[in-house]
């Protein structure tokens, strides 16, 4: 037989567990999907080719954070997917090449995505880069 103090302790533990709000980040059941579309442009501005690009790195972070949670590489068809996310707001970004930039790399795309449901799948617009 449980004493009154034991029942109170169990009730407090259960209510603390149930009422915990998880912040945005890894460990959930939601997904963000998208594709990267690349345009190959010469220094004079002429388009040489365009299409979905494979093996391009895409990053995700909790919105406002300067540290990425993880990154993935696009598939052959330009698609990428971030799984196991919790509800919250995320920043998604990728880089493209820039022949006229000092480091030959340019921060091309940065998009904000919100997950509002526990098992939600969000498909974002194409991330369009110049290579």
C-alpha cells in the first residue's frame, strides 16, 4: 500500500513528464523535404546549364542559432530530407559557387520553415543556387 507521500511523489513526476515542452531540434517525428536547383552561369552572365543538382550539401539549424544541427547531401535528383525533427522553427540553407567572390563561395539560400505538428512533413520551395 502506497503512503500519501508516495502518491504525491508519483503524481508530481508524472505531471512533470507530461507537461515538459520540447524545444525545436532533433528527436521528433516531423520531416522537412526539398530540392536544390542549380544554374551554371558564366562570368559574363550567360546560362550554360540548369537543373537539379546531386551531392550538394544542405544545412539545418534551429531558427536564430548560429550552429547547424546537421547537414545532408542532395540525392542525384536534387532532393534532400531532414527527419526526426520536433515542433519549432528551423533555418535551412545551402551554398553555391561564386567566381567573383573572394572565397569562391556565396551564401545563396536561407529559408525559414515552421513545424507545427508532431508528425508533420513540410515540403519547401526549391533552393535555387548559382554555380
